[in-house]
């Protein structure tokens, strides 16, 4: 493993870990894309370059998600035929976890973006999640095929009957936590809002339960009896256990754990990255898109950003 960061602050590392002194960080820069271009000596840019050069197999970045996305997109580049990478995140619902994408990489999308996200998410859940024939759904304001904005309606029509995809239609916000789908697809704006609502609601609920358990000696006694069961639920809900978000649709794999994660969170992120490499998530994602006829056509590429070589 190669670790990029300020060597003086990192200190002694275990055997098998190489430290590259890279003290410059762009994690707090308000313009990640510009910062990546003008600061090639930053730790994230150097780490991404090392993966692109074959010196490492995957990236695990605990800094700014924007900087990791920009640097990975510029250097790894999109997989051929992919419109845009998606930020995929496992949502830790007890007994019914699911993959949400896009969780913030693309504020505006076209129907074909959502179609590709659906196949990317299915490939990831098969390879890393170990789910056979994962159920894929579109997040909308109704279960009917005609519900939602034009982009979602058009994507629904394109996904319905898509070869090799277990598409179960639209799901509403109520589906979060009910286990109706293994992969829920949305544009980056909607997905990020849904994610923040879930995180905020979960934190508020856990806080209320904790306050109620400490409100009297009787509740404290009951809390002691419930502690083993509640500890299990707490562990299932812990974001660190999911390892962070994964950038799908690039030529190399990138995992972005939250900056607040501790040692366990980064350990899980490294495990997710390692399994993604072993199971060839990037290759399997591209194969699935190709088999479904969902890759970007040459005419589409000519009308937008030139295809990377």
C-alpha cells in the first residue's frame, strides 16, 4: 500500500506501507477542478497519478469528494462509452441495505445517464455486494411509469425490458428502508438531498432514543437491558461499515470514505477497494453496459466532450 500525505505527520507506518511525502492538500479549495489542474503536487493528484501509472490498483481518498472526483475524472478518465461517472453509496438500512447512485456527482442528467447508472449499480452490487440479479429502481414521486420529471419518465421507458437488468420500476421515498430495491437510481441533486435527509433523520432519531433512555432511572435500567440489541442496530447503521462512496464509470476504481471516518471506516474503504479490484468492477461494469446497448454512441460523443483515448 502506498500512502500519500505529510510524512512528518504520518510518522511510523507498518511493514508493507510506503509513504510518499505530499504535504499539500486541496481538500478545502472551493473550486476542486481548478485546484486539481493548478496543484499537481497535491496529495490527491499524486495519488491518482500513481494509480493511473499502475503503481497501485485503486484509489482510497479521505479528503474532499470534489477533489477526488475531479482528479479521478481528469486522470483516470471515463470508461469508453460512459457519459459521466456516478457517486455510489451503500445505505446502511438494518437487514435491507441498498446502493444509492448518483449521490452527488451529477446535478443535471439526461435519461441515458440514469440508464447507465442503473447498469453500473447492478454490476457493483453483483461484484462487491454479492447480490445475484439485484433489483434496480428509479427514485421518483410515484410508482407509476408516467410519474416524475421527463428525464425519469424517459429513463423508465428505456430501462423497462433492458436486457440483463432486473428493473422493478419506480419507487418513492417510502421505499428507503423497506427493501423494495437493491439499487436506487437518481440524479445527483435528488440523490444527495435524499442522502442528507436520511442521515439527518437517522441522527435525530438515534439522539432522541438516547435522550429518552437517559431521562429517568427506570429508562436507564431499561436501556441497560436493551443495550446488546441496540448495539447491533447501531453497528448496522454505522456509515463507517460501508466504507464510503465509490466512483463508478471510470477506468480505475476510486473509493471516497467520509473525512470524519476513523480507523475502522478507512479499513472498510480499503476492503471495498480491494474487493472491487479483485472482482474487476470496472471491467464488469463496461461489459454490462455494452451487453445492454447502453454505451454512448459516437454521434453522442461528437456532440459533447471529445471521447478520451
